[in-house]
C-alpha cells in the first residue's frame, strides 16, 4: 500500500527536467506548488544521459533533480530509465535490436526497440536498476519505483527463437508432448529435434494480420513473449528489492493491452499502475471497465493512475481537447473505481519530437494563466481537502466477469468462425449492461476465487483451462448464477478441440449440446423470441454475428430463434444445477435484451442499483472502515437530477448536506459520504 507514504492521494505526473534549463526548472517548481503537485515521475527516458558507455555512470544531475523537487515539497516516483536503450548500445551490441514479424532487424530509434531476450539488454538494464537502488535507497524523497515504461511489442530474432525452445522444454519436457499439444500430425508438422522449431511469424505460420495456420504454436509464442518481457521486468524488480526490501515497485500497464498477460504480471507488482487515455468518443463504460480490470489484477486492491492527459493526446487521428470539467470528471472516475493516485503525462510540454503536442499541466506558453492549469490547480485543492478519506477504500461487487488473456489470444488467432468476433467488445457488452444500472462489477481471472460472488459471467469462454469447469460447477451447485455465451467450451489450453460435442467440459453444467455454429454476414440478422415474459423481457429482440444451433439436454428453453432454417431452436437457456443456475446465450443479442436479462438476474439475487440515475450519470461506491462513499458522476454536458431516496449524505467536495432530489451539474462530480 502507498497510503502510508503521504497523508493524501498522490497528485502529480511525469516530468522531464533534463529537457529544460535550470531557470525553467525553478519556474516549474513554483507552478507545481500552485497546482498542488506533490509527486513527480522522473528518469523515465534518461538512460543515455546517465550511462554514456559500458562502465561510466553520471548520477549528479539526477541527484540535483530529486533534491530540488524534495526541497519544494515534491516526492519522487523514480523510473529506472530502461524503456529506451542508448544509441551506443545498439551500435556496439546489435543483439539489443528487435526483429519484426517479417524478419527485418530494426535500427536504433523509436521506443521499445530492445529485444527482451537480448543478453546485452538484460545485463545492462538490471545493472542500472541495481545502481539506482543502491544510490537512492535511503533518500526520503523516493516513494515509488517505476520500472521501464509501458512494456510492449514482440521480437522474432535468433535469440528469441533459441529462448522459445528453452521455454518449450520447461513447459512440455519432451518433443512428444509438444507434438501432441500442437497437433503436429496436421500438415506434416511433426518435430524430431528441438532446433526444427522456429518462431511463428510472417515467414512461417502467420499471415499479415497475425492469423495463424497453427494456433497452438502461435498461442505458445504469445505466452512466451509475455513471459520474456516479464522476465526483464523481474530482473529490475529484484535488483531494487535487493537494496530496498520494503520498496513499492511497479510498472505502468495499458489496460486491455493484448500482448501481455497482466494477470500473470500482477503477481510480481507491489501495486498496479496504469496509463488511461480514452478518446473523446470512447464509451465511458469502457473506461470504467478498464479501471475495474486494473483493480481486479490484484484481487480488488487499489491501483495507481500513473498517466492521463490533462487536455489532449498526440497519437489519435483527431486529438480533441478535453472539454471543461472532463479532466476532473475522468480523474474522479478513476478514483471511484479504485485509484489511489491521480497523475498526468506530462507536467510540462516537450518542445520537440512526437510528444510536443501532447497535453501538459504547463503548456508551451510557460505560465499558469491557462484553462488547463486552472483546472489542474482546482483539482489539486480539492484533493488537499479530501485528504485520506478514500485511500485504501475497497469496491465491493457481487458480480464478476471472467477475463482471460490466453482465451483472447486463442479466439483472435482462430481461423474462424467469423472475423467480426472481438473478445474485448463482448466483455464490454456484458459489462456495460451492469454499468448502465449502476451495479458494480469485478473483472477477474480464471484463477481467482469466484465463491464470494453471486453472479459470474464468462462471455465467449472459448478456452476452458484445467479445473475451471469443475470450479464453475461447484459455484453453481452452491447457489451461484453463471452465464456464458456462444463460442464457449470449444478448446482446451492448447487450443485443441474438446471432442464429444460443444460446449465440451461445460456441457453438463449448461445442460445443452451445440451441434453447429452459423456465422452471419454483417447485414444479416436473426431474432430472439421469448417463450414467455422473463422480468421486463418479453416479445422479440434482434441478434446476429454468430448463432449456435443447440439442443437442450435438460436445460429450460427461455427463448428461441425467430428466423432461418433453425427457427424455433433454443437461443437462450437456463439449467438448474444444484442450488444455482447456468445460463447460455447462443447468439450476439442487442443491448436492450442484455439490459433486461442481466437486470433480472441481478434482481433475482437481490443485487440492487447503487442509485437510479438518468442515462449518463454513473454511480460507484468505495467503502472504508464501514463507511460508504458514493461517487456520482455526470458524463452529460447538461445538468441532471436523481433521487437519493430515504438516504442522507454529505458531499465532501462542496461540504454540504444532500437529501431527496439532487441536481448535479453537467460533467459534475459529487462525492457522497453516506449517513
């Protein structure tokens, strides 16, 4: 926990003093105080400045930066600088340079151009982390350690290929087991020697969009790549811990970032931190879901919002400004979902290269008389008044959605049944139905405890890992409600089909057999027709994309298809299993249907909305020492009203009591201490 480090929420962000002269740095310190900034992330990209060759290290300027900040009341989140290797390293040791999926070796430039299996990169990145930790282990300013920056991408070089074979030996022990896991009798792929195995790339198993002819091989490469990059992080993590065992060490994640299995990474992070960059058109429910994923990585623990922009981003096709109030609103949204920090990229705008038009607390004009600075300073004052009220507060959910990176990789490397299937979009679709009702949701992995929840959903559970079907059966048998969808229970962890009929290991729990899967063209639709009313659901609803043709094996048929040759076949089923029930949705329904279905499942479990609010008004709760805090956030540009009912509350942001009908301004936030 970082709550013991400061008496309030960290407020600050990335700062690059090495890009500015001393006079500008002093002016920045003055303005940081005005804005309420109390922590700065520094040294993110300073490796080349600190280490000009193999043996020389210059820490004097970094010493001065840390001391200057500390003397101004600003603490340090100290990065290890290893996100970008120096030019001399690439020149002298080209093994640090990555090779792309087309077999082309990169040259020095850009970011993240370090091969994760390069002996040179691993040696020097571990060494500089060690030297930094040794030097600053007793410095009172350094509160958090930030390893590298936004780990990403992949590599297909010879070192990675050799390391992949070692990884496979550790995972499978023998080539016979590899051949079995990959089904290599198909297309004559049988391997007799380890060095016959090559990386799956556009030169071997992949085609340009990373689809694969051998999903098992490609799936294992994705696992290997995530593990390889994690190993680089762990080298630096261990180097820091060697000198500072009680240090708080993290690295900044990127939400639903496909190449890295963050649930696996989270086990090696003291606190989760992440960079949130929604666009102007990003659904607010999607941003909320990403925050909930970050909270879920460490089973509900608060996380750090490491980066967000105070105004605009620089990499989108249309880099819109955040409208007045939106920065504050989205900052509180992150806190509402579990953040214990609010931090920005960046504190001062760069004057050159690709981030010179990325937003900052201090704009190019160089003074505090800007709209953005005023908004940042106003939020800084609020956080001072808020103090530690919400620090370490938890988000208590009775609903969980299972998300699995390996399932994601396997689904989207599949050669069918449709290019329209997007795993994250399906997760979001079910999440958003609860979001619209102000019902809180945890995003969890297949390894986590599900017994504390009343409802567990696993949309598109294509891959069923060992033991998970049994875990689900026990959950439902004890009274839980489980829901899954089309294209579930198809394969095992090696992407090998479970024979005997879909949905494989889930067939007993769901009480159904899926005979065929129909993929519809984008313009094609089918319909869901309720056999009788279910809660607010009645009549007919649209569906499409995929349609499972299924038979009941004991499950109750709730709804049937309305069209095509499978008209009258089941499309929604409910199977009583022990004390609970297991639901199956065999197609991709319209949102209106999911709102009714999931709302009724919640009602059946006495899971109520936190508050009934107009569309666009989000409500989330955090609890600390028995005290509940409601965050009410109006994502509309116009004022809205809601009824607090019989409850009474104190708005911590305006220091006034609230009850009955309450108005909340456009893009406004209310933080209600409930009585």
